[in-house]
């Protein structure tokens, strides 16, 4: 069950990222997978699963802008 919820959360974040960056969902997915935030989201010890999608989107955008 939890895996299902996390999968939907990731999908929603990718859609938000695509909209915010004015890119396709596929491009957003590539950016998303390359972030430290994505890696931490998959590890329960960081607790990012409890954060809002919008908060995580902000983190991802900051991370991408630093590149």
C-alpha cells in the first residue's frame, strides 16, 4: 500500500515539475530522477515522504538551479 502512495506522490511531483518548467512529463521525469531529492524520497530515514508535493517541488527546483 505504501509503495502505491509513494508512486502516486512521485508522479504528481513530476507533473508539477513539468508544468513549472514548461517541459514534457518525460523531460521532467529525467530531471526528477537525477536529483538528490529523488534519492532521498526513496529512503524512509529522510522522512521526505511526509512532506508536501509542493515543498518537494521547491527543493527540486532549487537543486536543479544550482547545477
